[in-house]
């Protein structure tokens, strides 16, 4: 460390992804000063290597699939997707991996930014080391918020690290489609990237250790996505435990039992781990590499000045939930700085209540899987009295207008005592925007009796709501 | 009348459109017997001449517009929409205007059907006259439900009836695109049909008497649709009061002041009137041609055995609201037949509460206009304390992924005392399925404070909800 500077802020935020940005923004709006510490791009994974580029890679395929499913329109789709243009469009969303516009936003929001690697250095202190080895010591009068996110996990497979595998970052930022792409893992990243790259020209092989895709969703979701991936030409394999990896020339070879799988690249998408390994957690008595243990105000247990927000706490690894937690945590920080009592009561402005029972997510496969709240399995495990109601979306007029031969399923989990929705899953083309209605119903705890008065406009796909209510009323 | 039969049912339903079908279905499920009386096609306007065929005419244009708005995908759209295939697809939804499948459904549901023209003949009596002049006298032990719907109005324009004008029926069932189509009226039928036929090959001229399109929606809706129609080549004229019409050969000529407008067909879409002219209302002391005066259980004022359901009562001329009223009215009929007290209390299972303040509707123009509840003007007129919150949908990540250069607007009307939503309007491409979230929020009276916990999945267009909440919080 050639020179050291010292600065004091109300709030020091470690990590300038969307979660950190939101913490800083809300505390500044609440009258506190804040600084963001970032070693990579301001804006984080979501903007550059996750949500935005992945959805940009998928959108062209999606809309062409939709057009080809409408007789009369499909006759106009006589050409092929322009892959180079799709990749260029993807690059436009990541601004060519340049974060100037985000930095402009940070400055405009009255937030300071320090570039470099930040590490906790005891209570309320963060030391940032920049690329030249210069250090800045930041002291937080009020709070430090750790928003360092998560990283893709590498499984303990012999030789895997040496074959230069893709993680989600490489999969979303690749400059061209590999001829043959192997994917390890059938969660949402594996499924989305299989959908995207197969359509953009790769021959994709998807290797799943377990016996279904999207294992945390309703089982109908994994079944539908498996069928669709296979119909698109993806080689989907279950029960494949890869034990070794090697390169033969430019070829990647994965070994699983007696089988070998060969490709040009391999994407490892088996899950994520806390990005807390090298951030000085040991200086405050916490375990490096672990998710931060927090309460519903996102305050770290036993360290009232420390908050863990977004992926770093492991509650829900989703951009929108990180931003939600950021809003709630920042409100708690501001309230406490004013001496107000903050107790994390359910659904209060300072508690991330939705994390536990009302988290929405969309898997942008084709079909899409949009879900919120508890699955049937979740309800069973929680011992909640419930009934599952299922209806084929294709039987709804709006769906048949949307696409010829529309296939999809809606699954609702109803609390049979309180008669409210515990969770809803929509599986089918174009269902992403159907989800927020379910999110409001679950979060708002709107009684089924009242939902009968929420009339879906005809003929939209949302009419599925009426069919679910009728199916609920008529019993199983 | 060559011969007369007599039959008695618990419930006699006049009109077998979707409203009548639903009344009959629910009362039969409730243990009553029911008969449907229909002079035309079972299934009614919506199935054959309104919702379904109009949306089928629009869907191909919509999905191609969406594909052309995504760089990478648009390069694949090198051909043109196949208009003949689009018309054939439309015909598949109307089953070639054959109602056999609906008749099968009626029989399967345990409902009787009498074809012919039904007229009230005093208390609890309906006489049906079939095409051969044979009569059947139906007596209702419990109730008669009038579900005869509405018809397109013809304005008092000299000569208009003689030019064989199109109504909504002809516009949705036309076998080919007229070269030049004149449209009288800028409500949702005029706007949708202008969108559809202009894209299918007609040169459309839309004549609106007033100074904006979609006059009952938020003003931003009419502005956006006007701009889009003009960009598509439609000649949109305001302040045009047509006073005379004539045919010159095959040409239709409309006169408005000094101006003449010429076309091959003219669609009259200036609104609808009760289809109650020739149904024997005079035999029970009601005025023929008027909407039936009903309470929230859809019971006709002063005639406890008579119900007016759907368009025939004029409350909300929308298929889905007719079906909603049908469910509520049928529940009231069944409950009263069991001697239960039914008072029409707000949001009860026997009251059509949503009619008044929570009616959703979607105009399937491009951009779409999806709205529920009260507009700002409605709130003003009702004297409700409110604030209007507006946000450009195109600024949301999900919208920018959906279409390059996405343009749209969301308008929320918030009750400033109760802090709940009074109404929401979304204007933009692909917003139809965003609506149901707003409908649930309005109907469920979900407080704004709770809506903050309903997190929109990223990156969907539904993120507009977060922006609306932030705009509300930050003031105007």
C-alpha cells in the first residue's frame, strides 16, 4: 500500500451491483451519505453477465417462435434469425461491458464511488485497495452493507478447472455460438442457456445429475422444459454424474461412468456460492465464504452495524429480490439512524417478508416458467393445509389466439384453511407477464372469495384465473 | 302459431350468448333446471362476431409487429402476412359460424335449448316462436333471466341505412379486405377494426365526431392509438359530423359539412343499444328498447322473478363482465330459490360489485390499451381524493428487451386517503396480460404499503409496478 486515504460516510456499501446501488440510493434519499465500493463493473452481474444479456440472447428466438405459431403470420417468417445482429443487440444492453452510464447514475444520485477491492477491517471499517495497490480506509458512522453477491460454483470434478470452463458470465457474453456446447446443470441458468445457444446455432448437450430439470419448481415445469428442449434438438441427459474433465486439443471431454461427452465448450451451471471469501469477514468474527446470517431487516446477527443484502445472504439469489432487500434494508438503516424502533414485523417497510413465502421468478425458457410463493412440495414440507389446483392454459381462448396449438399449465396451491393462494406457477409461452397478478394475490393475501370479483379481460390468457377458481370451487 | 307446447323450468334464460350460457350453467350446477332460448347462434356475439374473430384478425399483425421490433429477429421476417390464411384462422375460431360445439356443451351441461325468438308474455312466462311459426310456452318457477345483449347503434344519418353499412358483425366476419374502408366512430370497435383491416390491406379512414379516440379511456390512450393508426397509414379525422350517406355505384359516399368521404364499405361503430326491443318487455310493464333497470344482484327493480344480465342491463358492455354478472346473478337465483337472504352486499358472491368500480378492459389496438377501474376523470367526477401517477413503460428493462424503441405509458390513479389503487391504465405493445395484476390490486383493495412487497420479476415489463410505486412515493 503506497499511500493511504481515510474517509468517513454514514453508510459504506461493499459491491455496486443492483443491490448495492439500491441500498446507496435509498439511504441517500433518506438523508445519509453513502459510498459504493466496486472492483469490477458498476451495475454488477445482472446488467452485464446475467439477466440482461441472457434475456437479450433469448428474445429474438422467442418472438420468432411466437410468429411461427400463428397461421397467417408464419408465412411472413421466411428467413432465419440473424445471429450476429442478436449478439450485437445483446451487446447494446451491456453497453459493450462499459459501465459509464451506471457511473453517471451513481454520481447523479449523490453517491460516492471508490473503485477497488474492498475488505472489512474490523467494526465499521472497510479498506479498499485499487489496481495500483493504493488503499483507502472507509469508516461507516451508521452501517456497512455487504452486497457482494454470489459466484458460480465449480463442482469437485477432476480436471474441470483446467479445461477453462464457461460460467454464467462466459455463457451470456460469448462472442459466437460454439459448435457443440456441453452444459452441466439443469437449473434455470442451464435451461435458459441451452434454449438460447441451441437456437443460435450450437448443438447443446445438457447433463443433469438428478432426474429432472428445474428441480425446485413444480414438476410440470421441468417436464415441459425437457420436452421443449428435446424438440429443439438439445440432448438432455439425466442421472449423469460427471467425474472427470479434460481437453483433447480444442475439444472438451467429460467423463461420467462409462460415458464420454465431447464438446467445444462446457458451461458449468450447478448453482452459486456466496461471494464473501475475500472480504475480511474474519476481521468481524464471521466465516469467509459463507452466506451472511441476517434477520428480516437484513441486519447481520449480533453485529448491528453490519447488513448483508442480496445474494450475499443466500436468502433468494435473484436480482429483483436483492433490490427488494436493498429497499427494505436501507429503510431500516435510515430509520435506525434516526433512533426509530425497527422490529422487522411482517410486511413492514423495513422487513424483507416476501423473501420467505412470496418470491417471484421467471425462467425465460420456451415455454417460460413463471412462479411465485410456495410450490406444492413447499406447502407439504411446511405442513400447511393445502390443495393443488391445475388447469391447462391452452384451453383458454386467449392462449389459443396467442399461438396455434398452445400448450401450457397453471398450478395454484391454495391454503384450505385461510382460503388464500400460497403459490402459483404458470408454464407456457408468453406467461412471464401473467406472474405479477399472482404475486399481488399471494403478497396481498387476497381471499379466494374476493378473487372471484377480479374478472380477467376477455379474451386474454389471464382468463386462466377464472378456470383456476372454477377448478378450486368444483373440487378435485 | 300452428301448434303450441308448454314446458316448465326453474329458470328460463332468454339469449344463449356467453352470458346466458353462464347463467344456465351455474343455476343447473346449483340444482335447478334451466332452458336457453336462442334465435341465432348459441354462443352469441362474442364467439362469432366480436371478441374472438376480431382478436383473430389482429393477432397475426401483432406478432409480426413484435418480431419486426427486435433486431436479429426482424431479419427473419422477409415475407408478408398471408391474409387468406389469417382470415381462415379467424374462421377456425368461429367454427365457420356453426354452433354445433356450443350446442354439445349446452347438452353436456344438462341445459335444455329451445331455438326461436323468445318474448316475455307476462309474469314468469316466455313464448318462443320458431322459424316455422310454431310456439312453445315456457314457464319459470323461479326466475327469467334476460340475456339478450346489445346491438350496434345506427346514428340518425340521412340515407345511412340504405348504403348497407357494416356493423361490428360484418367487420369481424368479412371474407376479404375492402379496398377502402370508412369507419364511423373512434371507440374500441372502430380503433380495433381500423388496426386490423389497414394491416390486412384496406385503406382505412376513421371518422370521429369528437376530438379524440377512445374517449372513455385516459387521454394518453387515445393519443397513442391515434399516432399509431396514422403511422400505419390510417386517415384519422376528428370533429367529423357525418350528415348524409349514399351509394354511387359500389362506392359509399359520406357527407360531413363541405367534405365528402368515399369508400367501398362503411363500418358504423358509434356504440351499442339494448337488444330489448322485441322481447315482450311491455307485457311486464317495462319499456321496450331500454336497458333493464337492475340492482347489484341483477334483479330487475320491482320484478323479483326477473333478472337482466350482461349487455341487456347496460352496466358494462363487455363479454367478461356479462359472464361475471351471470355467475353472480345465478348464485343469487339459486340462493333465493333456497329461501336464503340475498342482499347484494359489496363483494359478496351474489353481487356484481366489480361492475361499478373495477371493470377491466383491453383494447387490442397496437399499442394495446389495458385498463381497470377508475380513470383520473372518473375519480374527479366521483369527488374522490386522488393523485395520478404516470411512468413511461419504455424505461423499464423488460420493455426494452421486448421491443427496440418500446414506447408506452402506465397511468395509476391512487386514492390518497385510503392509499389504494382506484384504477390503472397500461398503454403499449403487449400490455394486455399486465392488466390482471392491476385488477387484483383494485378489487382486492391491496394497500400501497403492501404492494411494495409484491416484487416484479426482473426483467419483465411488470417492473413498471415498481416504477409506479417509486413515482407515487416521490410525489409529483
